[in-house]
């Protein structure tokens, strides 16, 4: 089962079939053209021997993983992977221990060889592991985790100071975008900007968003990977970023906490 799971998770479709159950219907999971990896240390397992003729009639390729290539299983195989060991770890040399370890090692080696041969990459691995950390990093896009619609803070250049404050307070991400008439972000004003203005003693009550903002706000595209947005925020030492579509229109906002809460980072 472990070998089948490793093969499947690394890009080689595989399933486990118990030889005893194969004789009673589960052989239907095997189809012409399949490759069957049959595992038996002795190569004389009665359950395996019973289905060898049926497997041959299906026209499959049979790979035998056995400690005895000269066995019944080995004689029927197209290819042999020998897991021969001199002695089991069991002091009685009876319980399968060293031989089963060798089988698992061979299974891993086979999976890795196939992985390399087909050019399997991180993105392929992520597609078969969407619930894991790597899957989230490689499959989660900005659009999947961003704030959108009314949750996005936005004002125009002629919005007054107090309305700017209300928008920032209502949306609660520590900033507001400033957009032009077409909806493109042309600036941003943050709570950090407000603190710096107050520290300098600037009279802000009569100012408008166009006076308060700083231009060329940092943006990411909604199609970018979320981890790329995280990298941008970490490099720039900022806690939020505006999101635009392919046409440059504001469609969302993303905070570092959003990425933490969705476990992208």
C-alpha cells in the first residue's frame, strides 16, 4: 500500500490490489496494458501464483519484486527487481524484517526514477497534494484570499480628511486606496502616514485624499500566487497591498494577516 501511495502521489497512477481478493473480483481493477508490480519475498505465495495465469491473459507487463528470482513469480515476470537479503533482522531469521525494508526502499527508488523520467516538478506535486502546505503555496492565487467588493477601502482624490478616516476605520486594514475616475489606484494613504503627519504637526483637517496620499502604490495582480504577494510585503516591509486586474483596475486588497489566517504562509 505504501509503494502504491508513493507512486500515485509522485505522478504515476497506482492502486493496491490484495492478491487474495484479486481472485474474487478485485482483478477487475487490472486492465490490459497495465504494469503489475507483484511483491513476494519467497516468490512462491499461493495467492499470487493463483492469479498469474489470469494476469498473463490480460496482457499486462509483470514486474516481480522478490528475494528469489528463480521462484515461480520470477519465472513468470517480464522484469525482476531483486530484494534478496542475506538474513532477516529477526534473530530467528523468520519474521520479514530486512526483506520488507528492502522492498520499501526499492519501491521508493522506483517511484523517484519514474518521477525524474517524466520531469515531475513542484507544481505537479502540489496538484496531487492540495491540502498540504506546498499545495497551498503553489495553488493559491491572490484572488482566492483577497478582500473584494465593499471590503476594499477606496476614496477619490477630492475626498475630505474625515471621510478618508471613516473609510479607513470602516474597512480596518490600516490603509485606503486612492483611485482615479476609471478605478485605477493612483495612491495610498496608511495609518503610518497619518502618524507621521501628526508627529510633524501638520494641519490635516482641511486636506483631501489627493494631498494626503503618496503615489505609485504597491500592487499585485489578482492572478499572482499568494506567496508572491507575501514575498513583496516582506521585502517592502509593508502589511498590506492593493490588488489589480489585468487592466490595472482595483479589484481587491490583501493583508499579511489574511495570508497567515489562510495558512498560505
